[in-house]
C-alpha cells in the first residue's frame, strides 16, 4: 500500500508564536486525524524542520491526540521547536500595575506555583488558577518524535499533500519540487482565491506570494483539491487565465463542531462568560474587511434604535487581522456601539464551544469565503444563521439558514429580523435536526480517495 504524507510546515511555524489554531489549520488537522484513523501507520506528517534545516517526516499516528486537540506546547516538544509563551492576561497583573519590580516578582511566583500545581497563591489573590494552568501548564505528555529525512521514507508512487498555508515558504516548495522529481505524487488543497478575487482586502506582499505560488505549483502538482465547488470554479478560471493545466478535485469541508470532548475544560475567560450572560448572536472569524463586519455592526446600530423588537447583542469572536484599525477604534470609542457589539479576541476552542452552545444564531456575512467553517460549526450545534449568499457559503448553509446580500445593509437587516422571529428560527432548527451534516470523516475519506488515484 502506498504511503500518504501531509505537510504541516505552516503548523510547525505557527506554534512557535501562537497557542491557538486558525481556520485553515483547523481543517488540516481534522483531515489528517481522519486519515490516520483510516490508514494508520501509512500516514505521515512532513515538514521543514527549522532546527535541522531539512525536510523531514514522522508517523502521524504518534501525534494523533496532540495534533487533533492542537496542544501547541505538546506539538512544540514533539517537533523539537521552541514556542513563545502567550502574553499574560491583564487580569493576572492588574494588582501590581505601575509597579514593575513587584509585578516581576509576582509573575515569577505565579510561574513557580503553577509549575508545582499549587493553587493557594492564586486563590489568596482572587486569581483563576485553572485558567493559568490552561495557558501555561503542561497539557500533554507528548515526547519528541523521531523524524527521518523525507527522501528516505517516501517512495515513488506515494502521495504528498499540502493542506495548509505553504505559499511563500521557499524551502517547503523546493521540497515539493524535489518530491515530484522522485515520482512522488504532489497535491495541494486550495482553500480560496482571496488575493485574486478581493485584491484590495489582502496584504499586497502576501497576495503576490500567493499568486506566484499558485502559478509555479502547476509545474509539479499531480492535482489540486478545492474545498468547495465555488473555490474549484475560481481555481479553474485562474488556471485557464494563466494558460496553465491542472486537474481540480472538489473535496468540500465539514459541517462539524469544535473538537473539545477529550479535553479537560478550562475556566472560561471572564469576558467570554460575561458576553454569554445575555441573549446574543455569534459571528466567528478573523477581524478583517472581508468579513464585512462594518456593515453587520451598522445593522446592529440601526436595529438598536427600534423599540418593537428584543434585540440580542452581537458578539464578534476572532483574532485581529488585516486592516482592522478603523473598525476596532470605532468600537472602542463608542463602547461597542453603546454596548450592543462585543469583540472577544482569539477565544480558545472551549470558549468557542460555549459561545456556539449559548448563542441564538450565528452570522456570517462575508464578501467572500473559500468554504465558511463557522456556518457549518453553528449548524452542528443546531444553530441556524444569517449567511451571505456569495461564493461558497450557500454550499455550507444549504436550506438551513437565512441568506442575505453582503453588499446590502438592508438585506442583512432583513435576514437578521427573520431570525429574530422565534417561529421562523424554530422551523430552521427543526430542519437542522433532520439534516445529514457532512462530517470530518466524510472529508478525510474523500481526500484519501483523491490521493489514492
């Protein structure tokens, strides 16, 4: 049986700076986990090792739990790379604000108490010991894995698949070219064509890197995987425009929830807990112009002036992204538009799970998506949503959500009002309960079928 290699170079780089997972990486680890369940020891992780300065591989099965739960410290230990500790939340430091020496001593004592598993130091100061341990404690017993040079493990006829953000990584792309020269079949999962479809909303340097990567990849890939029919159409149009050939396989992503079942629940961030105490609508995603949050927030501002409806709050859950300064400064200056809009910066999986469970419905009004994971995540919790009718999003929402024109505030407002009607919401929720939602197992099976050709 042939072997399958999934490149995780972007994850290895990412964990050196971050402790949470992005949407693209979330999809990648889910696909890899399902592939391991189906193919066991024939599935490998491959990546450019920043310490060894070479492209290496290791059995994916050895890291299944650590990878699937995105235990960043565990992955860093397993891969033999350093990771930056997350910044200490202000709530742990405010007792000694303006007292740098005392604050430094306080931090040292917290780290010592945390390492010893002693909660008393935290309890006496009214600090959340469980949250500290979630941020800085040892969360897994993952040991360093044995890696081998990729060329010693991979054989002609095997498959190498890039699932993540590998554009702009010269060493990785060089390894892909060399693999193809050795008759290893190379595939790329294309998540979207944002730099080409919305160039004004992408970092110009990243957009150029993405364009060059996609053009250059046609020289050595055996085929492309697209995460939706819409992305496949965009990719085929781009390849045709560039005069390039390439087989595009559609492997839609899942309509599945956040994976938290096998993890001990940390204490909720107080801001997350507070945001969920009153009825709210949840919008998950990076804070960036493409997500169309300015229009969505303006709709909330308009609806807040009405006296004939019970308006829930709008909770934005996501990390700060590209070109966000103006929007976030407006929220700050206006107190979240008078308290109606709350931004939660980069919530973790347990916090997202809590938000999905407790929201009234979700809102995804993006101008463009390659798939739209938050739509499907909401559906998996039985929650309908206000969803943009653009690009791939109708593929995710089906007949289970209320659609809107993302370029029209009137259309967004009308969709919100439809879902504020409990009867209409109940009809959609009943449909969701009967729907056969796409699982990550389905995705993994489809991806492996393409790679086996």
